[in-house]
C-alpha cells in the first residue's frame, strides 16, 4: 500500500511555492499602490499599505530615519512641496520573500525649498532605489536611496564631478 501517491507528493511541493509566489505578487501590488500615491495619488491611500509604525530610512541629508506612518506621509508632503508636479515612475520592481526592491525615477520642477535649497525653477529627474519590507501585507520598513549628487548637480548647487 502506498503511503502517498506521486501526485500528492508533487502537490505538497507546489502548494508552498504557490503561496510564496502569491505573497510576492501581493507585495508588488501593494508597492505599486505606494508608487501611485507618490505619483499624485491620495496620501490617505497609504493607510491601506503602510503600517502605522513603519520605519523609513533616508540619507541624513534628507531627513535621516523617520518613524511612523504620519512621518512617512510628511516626507511625501515635503517632496510635493519642493516638486509640486512630482512624478514617480517605477522602472524595475522585484519581489523576494517579504521584500520588494524598486528602481524608480522621480522628478518635477523645483518650485519649493528642499534641504535648505531655495526654489530654482529647474526641472529635475532623479534615480531612486527603494527596499520595502512587508509584514502581514503592509510595509513595515523602507530604505530609500535617491541620487542626491545627481539632484544637486541638476539644481546647480554643486558642479558636476571632474569639472
């Protein structure tokens, strides 16, 4: 008598793999919701995908480490204040386990103060890398790394390296 037929053995292997794939896709969809908010969407929509106690790590030149969903929203408001026509476009998004990694481009016209830099009226486009860690369907930690050197050069506050 067979203890387990071959089909049952295969299903035991496939089922957890399918659940992992489902979780990856769920996390990628949640990350896309965040990108949509950064691209002009309703800030309150973040309540559905960002944990109340989220931790946001940014370069110290920006704001350093921020704690809580309200601080995350304030960071977005600050960005929109500096670039009122802010656009945010994901170029490549990869999910693995509880993490989503995104390579994105954001930009707009610099019409508000940011990091002590008065408005320049210049159009900027900045590359950005973000690492989102999920727990129970919500983002609990974000590591964001914008190309600040590129931003400063575009704003004209520093000379391009080598010039």
